């Protein structure tokens, strides 16, 4: 029987055959506090974005701890030959930006959560532009979904992918072999916003809940890096 949120066995085997060897070859692993990652039930997993490579490495981490990442991907990918059918088969959810259909991705995410899936959000929406690689201000999609469903939000921070494939680079820097660090945080406490399930949520509440989510991710990243995070997150470029 297929597990909630997982593709068919064929597509799981296909993805694992490709992703795991790449991940093991590219990086050494430093995975911390995986005990905080619920193994069952619908959850919203939120993480920072440093490189186009990190979805593969984070997916490996989740898979090894019993969760399949249902990733929200740009809708344009679903129309690319070969790539489109693949991401659809792997249970990704298309994100329609700047469109009247934008709510469709959240509605599909809600349905997957109800079925017990692990829905993976990059709240920043793109790789960080912060010069020191700290998380930027987030978009409100993850917070909107969490407040609408009451689902648990789990922050996961990672560090190291940007050393292999910096944003905008075409060629990876494979040697010397880098370390990919991941740390799972405790659930984000959104209890002060309780009572919004099924109800409209104000823009102010969404901004505050999003700030709490980003702060939770940043706190885990600060522990991984052993550095103090900026007091104010980087303001995202207006075109992103």
C-alpha cells in the first residue's frame, strides 16, 4: 500500500536510484536532531534556500528519515518536456504565480496535508540574496496554509549546498568534498494565531506568522553556523 504523499513504488525507486548516489558522492553528511521530524501525519516542512542543489540534498535527508517531500515547484516546470511528467509523477505541486490560479496550489497542498503528506515549502520563494546567506523575508504561503489547516510546521535549516553550486553558477565545485549540514527544529509555535481554521486571515496576521516561521528557520541555521544571525532579515528584491 502506498504511503500518504508518496509516489508509486516505481517512481520512488527511480528517484532514489538517482538522488542518493549523487548526494553521497557530492557531500559528507552532518544531520542533526532528526528526532524532531514527525514520521507520520500531515506536516508543513519549511526550509531555507541557498542553491538549486539543496532540494536534492534536503530530499535525501527527508527520505532517509521516513518522509517523502511534496515540493511546491514553479508551474512552468510542468510544461517542460520530460521534466514535467517527472515532477508530476514525483508528487510535486505546481505553483501558479501572478495568476488567478495561485490559490490552486494552496488548495492542493491542503488536500495533501489531509492525506498525511509532508508538504515542503521554501518560504523565501527563491535562493536567498542575502550577501551572507541568511534567510530573507518570507512569502506568506506556508503561514496561510498552516493557519487554515492547523498543521504542524517543522523548520529545517541547512548549510553547505551554496559551496558546491552557488546561486547563478553553471558548474559545481566538487572538490574538495563539502559537508552538508541539516538541523531540524521544534515545531513553530503559532498558537497565538489559533482560531483561524477555515476563516479569512488578515494580511497583518499572515506577515507576523510568516516572520515567526522565518525566525525559526534562521535560529536553526545560526546553530549550524555557530554565528549570530542578523536582527533584521534581508528584504527580498522587488522582482522576486
